[in-house]
C-alpha cells in the first residue's frame, strides 16, 4: 500500500490522456448523436503530425522549443482529417438510419489506419517519438517523468479553455443550442453545419494534444495506437455521461485511476492472483463501465443519454 500515491498519480495521468480523447467523442455525440469510431484514428494522425513537424525542424532543435510547434502541427493534421471526415463521410449521411454513419465511422477508422501504415515511412513497425529532456522529478513518494507533467498541465488547461469557449462565446452558446434542439437552433439563425464542423475540429484538437502526450509518455507512435486508446476514451465518455464535456474528463480520470489500482492491487486479493497485472487492465476498465452503467445508466454526469440512446 506504500505505492498507493504513485498508483494514484499513474491513474490520473492515464485518465488525463483518456479524458482529452473522450472530449471529442462526447462533443460530436452531444451535437449530432454520432458515435465517431474514427476518432481514435484522428488521435493517431495527430501523433504522426506532431512527429512530422519535429522531423522537418532543423537538426538539433531542442524539444522544449519544438514542443509548441509539434502541438501546432499535430492539431493541424488532426483537425484537417476530422473536418474532411465530417464533410465527405458523415454530412452526406445526415438523416440516414443511425446504422449507416456508424458503419461509415468504422470503415473510416480502418481506412485511416491503412493509409498511415502504407504511406508514412517506417510506420508499420511504429516510429520513435522524441522525448523531453530532464527528470524524473520526485514529489514525496511520487515519481513523475516530464511527459507526465505535460499531461498534468495540458489536461486542465484544455478543459478550462473548452469550458470558457462553450460558456462564454457566441459560438459556444450556439453549440449548446444545437445540442439541445438542432431544428429550433436553425430556425433561430444558427448555422448548425458550421457548429458541427467546429465540434469535430475542437475534438480533433484535443485528441492531437493527447497524441503528443502519448508519444512523449510511451516513446512511440504507430498506426494502431488509436484503436485501444480510442476504445478506452469512448468508455470514459460513456462512463462520465456521453454528451457532457465535463463528464468526459471525469470519466477519463475515474477510468485511469481504476485501471491503475486494479493493475497494481487486484492480484493481492486472495484467490485473484491470476486476475491482476497489466494484461488484465483493459478487462477491469470495461468491468468498471458495466458496473457503473448498471447502477447509473446515464453515466456519472449524464442526464439525457437515456433519452438519446
């Protein structure tokens, strides 16, 4: 139990990563009721966008100096992919049965994986991602790497910026109105097509920030990195109450902490020594989701998901 603070910190870091990706799922679902299963691959393209930006910089450029440019490059690529997906894959299917855009999203997810794997040099086996210098840093019994600090800082900053945008700006209020009733919002003069594009773009931007955090933390980006990360983030969005941006981040944090604690301590429970360790982490994450949905079907902060589902 003396490792509990470290495990909690690990869980919060992992949860920050899930939460940043989950925001994209929840924003798109909240406005167009679409489960965008290609969002995990939009997250992946952000990682490759950031890596490409680093590779085109002059040799010897310090990573602290390159990091803002890498974030910008990753966000740019992710946003372009997300907006193109909305415009050419999802928009023509608006009004179609819900199964059609869902299957399109799965197909788009596989297509994006294949495109990156086939056309990005060396991507098949994964590409090394540059690492932040310095560290590790010790706070009491907790040890943090520079990538952990990046995620600790990035997640609340992104969340605060999104909350201010949604709550204080005209476009943000337009997003709320479109989420509540798109037909009425259109009658009130809100350009709902533009609002939907902005929702895709914002979700993609946060996913790109998460992808940079992923690369810094794990030292690699690969075409398949978005599959499981996206699935976990979708779980986090449902756990928090899909459609609620605060719920997405809360769901991510709860999922991350639960995963870290289950990985570390489940095997210490008598009779469960075969059910612990990293290989069972994904299983316990989904067990948590099932338990929460049995008790609270709308998720931790959700209110309207039952009506929308």
